[in-house]
């Protein structure tokens, strides 16, 4: 069995490095609810500057930062247009509807991760009291590991401006998109009123996300965060990890992308596995595996490899996965399926 575990379920499973832990243990702290934690303030200032926005707020999770964005833009009875498989619709416990009385209007994603803007236009409700008022369009970048094209973002912004809508980005993995395109992240964020991004995925921090936008929007978000129980006190210990991540772990995402492509290429040569390496853009791979997943996951676990349990499988590379781990994993799959 391999001494260290290779966990390919998500890039949320990363462990903080010793330098990150050292930064956390030596952080200057204060009471953030009073606005007096200097490390939280530093992280929020840094995030706002990186994203090209006026202000930012440190949140416990991407679910919370997305919800703060929706609650800060929409009133009760208003509507946001969103993808059927988008995190803000499917995977965040219905918070916008339950806690904000905000109606979602879900649409199917296109194969490239975009929402068809003609369909978006068709679902913008007329100004009629029979309908919820359409207020916001939510996009996701990356979406299932796919990077949204810059010209698409420009068209989405033109549409929302023309029809008086706001534009929110679930940018949990926005730095993966920027690194893939070899651009400054502000070339993406310039089109959005608010952006939520995670520190605890590819950037490797143990916890936290940020919402960035105009000062008045973030001011509203602070009230909502308090209401949701997200007022953390000496949170600088956590914010220090985020600062370290932003300073050290962005450009290295290219290594995760390279490893994902190598993993997909290796598994494409294994019978019983269907994967299209040409579709792998960043650090996420989708596969179809034939056979008993219980037996496969047990075999791999004995070798120190952890994957999901579904035959329709997602695998994610991250900073705790090396190129040697990729080779080891491919060899283990080949051993199980008898491939040569």
C-alpha cells in the first residue's frame, strides 16, 4: 500500500502545507465583527484588488459567499437565471429560495459550460405582475472544469446591461480559468457585478471563500453574513491561510491541469473506462467506468487511492497530487482491469 493517500475525489481535500500552517499560527488577529482583525482586513483588501473590485468580504464557504451575492442583489419575489447543474442552484441546499425567497429560473448548460444567451433572453420575464421580476444572471467559471470564453462573457454582459440585469459569477475555480487562458483574472472579472471565489479548492487553504463587488453591495452582504451566523471573531488565523494561498498557489494550478490531462490520457488506454482527454481543460476529469464500483474502489483503497463510488465518475487533481501519483494511479487501474 502507498504510504501517502492519493485522494482524487475533489480539490477540497488538500491539506495545508507547513508554510501555510506557520502563517496561520503567527497571524495577527482581532475581532473581525468589529472590523478589527488586521489579517482579515488584509485578505479582503488583497482579494478586492486582485479581482479589480472596490471591496470584498471573507466568508466561511463558497455556499455562503454565493448566497450573500444573491441576497445582496435580489429582493423577495425576484428571480435569478442559472444553470440546471450550477452550484448556486443544485448544490447549495436551495438557500436562495429558502432564505431569500428568490425564485430560480434554471436552464440547461450547453456542452461548453455556457448558458445559451438566446435562451436566457427568452426567459427574462416581462414587466408584468403575473411574473417574478428577473433581476440577475448567474454564471459559473469553471463549469465542470470547462473555461468560459472571454467573448462569451462580453456578450453576456452586453445582454444583462441591455435588459437591466445584474451579473454574478460563481468563480469557485476562477483562477483555474485564468491560468488556463494565461491571462490576469481581471480580464474575466471585469464583466461581473459580483464574484465569489474559493480559497479551499485548488488554492489549498483549509477553509474560506470571498465575495467581491462594489462597496454598497458588500455592505449589504455584511448584514446578510451576520444574519446567517457568519460573523467570525479572531478569523485572521483562517485569513492568513488565504493570503498565503493567493501569494503562492495560483500559478502552480497549471501543474494540476497538466496532471489531469496526463491522468486522462493514461486512463483512456484502459478497457472498461471511457474518457475523452481532449475535453479536459483544467483539473477536472469525467469518466464512465464499466463494472462493479464497490470492488474497484475497494481495490484502489487498498493501494492508497480514493475515488468516488459512481460509475459516472469525476476525478480532480490538486496540489497534493504529484506526477508520480498520476503514474501510480494509472498503473493501479491497469492492474485492476488487466490492461497492459
